[in-house]
């Protein structure tokens, strides 16, 4: 009976996909809205304004996390210090989730109210979209 380590096939680590700068992603949304003729649509403009606020908040939280520490000391009763996770982590995750939902809403607004097709065929087919 052979003894030894069990080997499992592992996928090669994925390289970080080149991500668009935040402003570039917002510009792409504006371009798509203009191509579809919905850049002045009430639903698009109000949702896009909300998205810009979320992006700004994410940028500020990201800076806080990169400059700060993951764990912080918080004093509760009688001045005793407790080590807790930085609240910026939870806020960042919540804001990122909300921003993702807002982008999905923006894309739905663009595709629903557009005068014609606004995305290339691969994005319309459900492939990855670089936003």
C-alpha cells in the first residue's frame, strides 16, 4: 500500500484582470447611454448620479483601508480596549454590493429604453462586460 501525499489538480492562479479606472467605467456607461439615446432619461440620470456617489464612497473607503489597519481598538465599558475589525471593511463591502446592483440597473435602463442596440454582440450574449 503506497503512502504519500494526496495530490489534487489545482487551477493555475488567475492573473488579476485589467480593470478599468473608475472614471473610465463611468465614461463607458455614459457612452452606451448616448449610443442608445437615453443619456437624458430621468431614470438613467438619477441612477447614474447615485452610482457616482457610490464610486466616490468606495474610493474614500479604499483609501481608508489602505492607509489604516484591518483591526482597530475600540473601548466599550469601563475603558477596556477590545480588538475589532475595522468598520470600513463592512461599509466597503456593502457599498460595493450596492454599486454592483446600481450598475446592473443602469445597464437594464440603457438596454430597455435604448433606441437601438448599444452593446456589442458578445456583451449582449451574456459574456463578461468590462465595467
